[in-house]
């Protein structure tokens, strides 16, 4: 029996993103909850967020982001043989959204599947794409993070209403002769699954006639992210064989600016390191936040192709994943 083998390494070839049309400011949020723009910005760093309009959905956002990434990769469609979509907000259990997207994108006979790893989902997808390519099970992989969390937001919940947002980001991952994606540091802590939850199971929601919402113990999540996840971020740097001084860009999941600040202090990153802060205008896009931030930093010139970046995602489960990458 012959063993499968592929490219020696993998790297991200291109990135694309799709931002919804509806801008929801903190002033808008304060019509539904008792709060202020100042309080929300101090606690989270969010000034506004994007929510889908009537003609937008998780499918349209994912499709637009993937098309941009594929166009920028310059690869023929026939050379892309896998699509991985991370989402928790596609409300159809079967069939998955990924095969539908693959068909609409013109990826014939490509492997396609959804994963559910919440805000760590994009990094999970990158880890899988890298492994598939190096094992010879795929040549080029589209990885998408897409969410419409506005559909799962309880606008009357003062602890979560202002956090969640919509959007999609996508990358194309391909083979490389040089390392472009470092070893993944990932895992889960299911004993604390209750700190971020869906307010009702689907059968109960159907009986009640209302879509389930997201609930969260913000204090518990903050404590976990600023201790355990900060350590995981350091482990991802070490796994890639890099010191903080060798990093160019830090791309954490856009959950809360105070969490990002704590991780920066723990990692002792130099001041010259570019830090993603897209949460200010886009909110928390869950699985989409890292690729959206990546595209934003590159398109605005804040980061450059070939620079070394640390990405790390963390969220409901509790789950986490992070790795060092070379920017496309």
C-alpha cells in the first residue's frame, strides 16, 4: 500500500472579506439597552458594528469573501479541490453550506464541509487545510469564516447586545517550498461549556416560535481569555520557533480590546508589532474576525505580504486555536 504525500509546506496565498451594509452604532444599541457609547467603548473597544441587510445572509457574505480570495490567488478553479467553512450561524443542519458554496464558486468535485468551532473556527480551518495539503489529500483549499450573529443577538441583553456582528473572511491555502503556516496550538475546555451558550435547543425554539440567542458569562470568558489563551498564544510562538521580537503582526480574534491588551502585555511584544483592532468598527464577527482583520491590515498598508503574523481564536466550547503564519 502506498502512503499519501503532498507539498513539503503550506502557506496562505490570498485573502478576501465581505462586510455587511448595515452600520449599527453604539447610539443605536442604546435605544434597546440602558448603556452609553462611552461605557461600551471603554469595556470592549467597539464603536459600531455591521449587521446584514434584507438582501444579505451568511451565504452571500461567505460567497463574496471566497470569490475575492480566489480571484486574488490567480489559481484556476480546477486547481482548488477543497472548501472548509466555519460558521455557527447557518441555521440549516443538512445539507451543509460548504457544498452549496463550492457549486456556486464553480469548484467541481471539490471536497466541501462545514465545521463548528465558534470564534476559533478560522484557525481550526487553517490547521486542517495545512494538514490536508502536506498529506497530499488536497492541493489548494479555500478556508472561510462567515457569521451572521445579529440573528442570534438578544438586543435586550445588556451584557451581550453590543458585542456581536456579521461578516465573512476567506483565504486560499496552497502548497509551498518554504514554511508558511506554523504548528497549530489548539484544544478545548468542555468543562466550561456553560459560560457561552445558546439560549434554547432548536426543538424548544421551534415550540416557542423564536430563534435561539447567544448567552454569555462575560466575566468568566474574560478571565479565561486573559490567562489561558494568553499562554496558548505564547505556546504558538514557541511552536513556530519564534521569539516575540521576530513577530511583525498580531491578529487575535476580535472579542474585546481589553483581552487583546492583556495578551500584548503577557507576550511582551515590541511596540513596532502591528496589532489588529478591527473590533472598533466591525464588532465581534466570531469565525470571520481574523480573516477580516487580515484583509483590512493588508489592504490599508498597515501590514505587508510576507510578514510574520500570530493568529489566535477562542470562543464557545470552550475552544481555542492559534498558529504563526506568513501573510499572503
